[in-house]
């Protein structure tokens, strides 16, 4: 397929390269010259504007920093410039409301569109092992699925437009709470004289077991290799966790959902990211 890809940063660069590897003709655009050069190296055709990249594309994938930019790119350069009937996939993490608005307007112009945010960081984007949580109509999902499968290991339909973003922020709010809890338990174990490896051996097969412990342990040298073993180089940067927690709490407030721990996790990560935004989010254990 001819696929326009807009936003070739840390995540989009690897994702676009995987579409090329799957045999697609990728028409790339980014504001950054360096990102465009890397995309060219990976086999993409590069363009000077998003509009040119979208012209003649059968599908458009966007992987952009935030909702405002997503809206601007769709309004200015995608809608009316990609051929009618093309399928659009926004893989950025953005607020639920904007995702729903962009899909509504796009579909009013005779395109199909999904929101398809991802779980998995830069390594998963490069390896083609992302998880996609997808919101949109059945028809849009079926059209987007084979494109997403070339970039990920799991593609899950979460329901109507915006539900991919809803799944993403609920998941990441849970992850933030779970990581803080895991870090507190290891820090407390140490203060009580319990060796970290011994606590891991017990808790990883007991009821406190969770992903933050057994797949991404915040203690160096314990569990499978994780950012803790690389001095908390990300991984998933604390600044990005703050972005997702802000989206989560904003959505919770609008929906009237009670998220006491989510709000507390947001405050804890905001304070941490003020000084250590570039560190992996598991580095929160350093504050304990
Ligand atoms: P990034 O900043 O590395 O990449 C964003 C790219 O978009 C940049 O190359 C930038 O030049 C480009 N861009 C900005 N405005 C543009 C415009 N108007 N037109 C064209 N290009 C434009 O960010 P990233 O880490 O790749 O993240 C992208 C999205 O993925 C974000 O929404 C982020 O929240 C989400 N995400 C990131 C991770 C991660 O680990 N990095 C994990 C999951 C989800």
C-alpha cells in the first residue's frame, strides 16, 4: 500500500521502517530534517510537506506529540489532501475528546479513521512488537488492522472512536500507581532488613506480583534486565508518564470518575519529573 507517515520521531521512525520492511511504499514527512534523513535511510520516500506525502496515499499514519498538533495536521494537511476513501490511523497519545473530534470530522469527509495509541516504548517500536489499542468503527478497524499488524504484536479493538485513547490512559494510570507501589515495597523491605532479591523471589510468586515487579523491576540486578540496570536510562521517560497522567486525570474529571490514587500518582510523578523528567519512570524508587 501507499502509506503516508507523519511524525518520524523516537517512535514513528521505527514504526515507518517496519512498514517499509513489510513491503509498503511509505511517504514520510516530519518537521525535523534529521528525522527525515533517518526515514530516507530506512527506505521511506521523503517529502517537503505533509500535504505532498498525503497526495495519492491509501492510508495515513500519524505519530505526533499531542492533540493540538494532531488536530492541526489533520485540519491543514490531511483532510482534503489525501484521496477520498483513504484510511487514517492516529497512533499518538492524545486526549479522548480531541481523538473523537478528529475522527468525527475526518469521517464526515468520507475517510475511515481509528485512534490507535500504543503500549511499548522505543525498543518495541523498532522491533515491531507494539501493542495497539484501537478505537473506531468495525469497518475502520478492519481496514487499519493489517497496517498495525506490520508494526506490532497485538492489535485490539477497544470499541468506538476515542476508546483506544481511553484504554491507553487507564492502563498508564494503573501502571504509574503500580510502579510507585512496587518501589515503595522494595524500599520498605530494605529498611526492614529484607534483601531485595529475597523479597522479589517471594513477592513475584505471591499476591503482590505485578508487571512493574516481574517485567520492569525498579531495583538494579533484580528480575529481568530493565532500565534500573542502565542507571534508569529510558525506557519510558518520567516526562512521558506525566503527560499520560495529566491526560488521565483530565479525562477522569470530565467523566466524573473518582481517581484518588491516580491523582496522587500524578503529583508524585510531576515532582519527580521536575528534576528527572529524562529518567525512566521506574527511577521513582530513587526518591524513596
Ligand atoms: P518525538 O518527539 O520523538 O516525535 C514526534 C515527532 O513529531 C518529531 O520528530 C517532531 O519533529 C514531529 N512533529 C511535530 N510536529 C509536527 C508537525 N506539525 N508535522 C510533522 N511532524 C511533526 O515523540 P515520540 O516519543 O516519538 O512520541 C510520539 C507519540 O507517541 C506521543 O504522542 C507519545 O506520547 C507517544 N508514545 C511515546 C512512547 C515513547 O516511549 N516514546 C511510548 C508510547 C507512546
